[in-house]
């Protein structure tokens, strides 16, 4: 003990912070900083840290806290604590053996399917083989939710399932020479594998394929038996344990927003799951099971090509690429917050109406939690059902409107070649058409189809090439989405002025030009 400071404790904190992620380095750093500040030993603090490789990280964090690159004296240093952070109940670094022995692991029903494929397994085994000589090997982080002495896997399930498959295949193999290495874990591994329940067909298929691959790898001469011992004794994971489901999803959300590139819709899923109200939490399992049954590729495309651009253009914002930086577009109001402002009262009333289908609108505020998932499904179906060739089966439109829909569909997809610019334009047409129907249903629908067609295909005829940037710029300069959002009646939307096409610059757009001439928006040559 030196002047009230327990050095071994401080050294342990520094060592632990060096091994953890930036998020927890910051937390431990602040503990040390407060301790040294209270004892007037900030200069000693600087000397202790100088021997560590992560000194630059600590200096950066210190600058953020003190506004200076130098360690100041107690009288000079000021501290500003701003953002409340999730505090893990427990953080530890464990070997795989320690994890399996000490934690009763479960996969909650709301988890995504097991999507690791044979390439991931081959890469994992290859990594193990290459690093056998290391004293320890870090496999990543797991986020666990503690519930009644059971630990649900919030993040890290893909890797741990794969590890369980490797151990099971080894235990079931004919290579018994080293079974003693895992004999103590035999029952534990079997118990965990029986606990893991998989509903998704995707999970079941990947588990079967990956298990077969592991069996094949075990039979290869180059597969060394001590890989299993290395996996159990030397491979480590950082285990973050929380006891509140909202905090668990918040931690998952924050970690993945900064780390590996999850798709934006996965980050939104995590955010809105923790926003569920208490009365809706019984529905989480069913909603997530359905959400995960959908194609990840189709969800990604739906957000990127339709939902995100539409909401962005309604708000007069650029919408070229949907990344995790733009997910705030789909974060709205939590109706269970203690402080609800008057503007949100209308949503509370609508939300409490039992037995009534919620009246979603593309330009309304997002309601967090259950309503987000319902909103996505509502518009996913709307867009999927928008078959232009069969549109007149569901809506009463005139012959000219029918011809427009058939022409633009055939022009885009049935030519001998497909131009990406034409696909961009058709997506805009569909998005605005859905927005119109969403707002006014079938009132003046034929005239609306003509208006939307002339507006967006003017861009096609006025340009030799159409790129994503030119589409985005055109909409922001002549924003029919915003005009529709502000309209209270169909006639207000239909008054939007669109200039004639004076000089056609596009090629191979004869059928489009013909329709423009028939509608009086292009002069005959």
C-alpha cells in the first residue's frame, strides 16, 4: 500500500483493461483515473501506464476527459461524465473448457438461425491448427443473459455451436487415443447439445452439413489429436454476463455497430427487441422466429431498395446507400417511456386500440418494439404484391394506366439486355405508387399512375446514362415524394407540375417515348 493506493489492484485493473475491448478499457480506465485523482497521484498514474502498449489509447481517452494531451494535476483536471453505459454484471476471460464447465448455456428462441457454413468450419479448424504453439488463443466475445442460473446466448452462438459440433464429432469418432482429454467433458458436451433446440430449417441443414465436414476432417492424417486439447485448454473467450434482457440487447447492438459488419436490419432487430413493452414480451419468440425465417438477402434488399429510400425521400434526404450509419431512420418513439410528449399521444391511443389493425403510413414516426416488426412486414407484403402485369386484378384502372404498367415492366426486364439505371427508375416508380396507395388507396389511381410515370421516366428520357446518384439528385430537386406526403387529397398530388421532355437523350426507349407523346409530354420529331 503506497499513500492509500493498492498497487496490485491497480496492476490487475490495467492488465484486465489491456485484454478487454475498447468499451471496457474505457470503464476500467475511469476507475483507475478516479482512484489516482483522489489520492493526488496522477503523475504516478502516467508512469505506470507508460510501460503498456495501449498507452496511446489511454492518452486518447484522457484527452477526451480532460481536454488536454498531458496529465494534469489534481487541481487542474476536470471530469465530465456524459453518456450512461451498460454495466456488465460480470466480465471474465475463460477457456472453452472453463466456459462449458461453469455455464449452463442455452440458445433462446429469439436467436437468429445457425448460419455458419462449411467454409466457416474449415477456417476455424485451420486457425486452430496454425496456432497450436501459442500459449493462448482468443476466439472472440460472448454476451450472455443470466436467467435463473441459466445463461442464454445473446451474441456468439455461431462460434460456440460450431465448437460443440467439433467436440461431439471427436467424441463420436473412432479415434479414441485421446478421448481421455475430453472424457470429463463428455456428459457436459452431450448435455449442452441436447439443450440447444433448433426450430429453423436453416439451422438444421447447416448443423448436418457442418457435422459431416468435421467428421471428414477428423479422418485426415494432418488432423492432430492435440487440436482438441488446445481448443479446450488454450482457446479463450471473453464472457460478458448481464442480467437484464434490455441491457443484453443494448450491449449486442453497441458492440456490433462498432465491430463486425452485421447487416443494418440485424442491428435494428436487436434494437427493437429490447424496446418491446412488458405487455408484448410474450410475443418476442414468435415474431423473431418468423423474422428469421425470412431470407436475409430479401430483407436486406427490401430495406436498401424500397423502405429506406422511400422514407428518406419523403424527408427530403439523400438515400444512396443504406448502412448501419443510417439505421436511426428506423428508430422512433417508445410509448412506454415515462415522459411522453403531446405529439406522441395520438400513437398511444392508436396503439391501445385492441382488435384494430394498426394504420401504418410510410411517412409516420416509427414506433419502437413490436410495431416496428409489424410495420416492416406490412410494407414487405405491399411491395411483394406489386405485380405490375397483374395490377388491374386488384385495382380498377383505365386502359392507358394498364398499358403504362405493362410497358415499363417489359421495357425493364424483357429486353435482350438489362440496364441498372432502368432498374433504379422502376424501383422509384414502385415506391411512389405504394406510397400513393398507402395514402389514398384507389382514388384517382389511374391519374396518379400517369403522374408518377411521367415524373420519373422524364429522368430516363433526359439522360443518356442513369446512375444511382443522378436518380437521388433528381428526386431531391423535384421531390414528388415530399409533395405526396404534404397532400391531403389526390387532386393536390396531381397538380404537381412536370415539364415536357424537349430533347430525348436516351437510347432504346422507343416504347417509353411513344407513351410520352400520347400523353402530351413530348413533341413528335
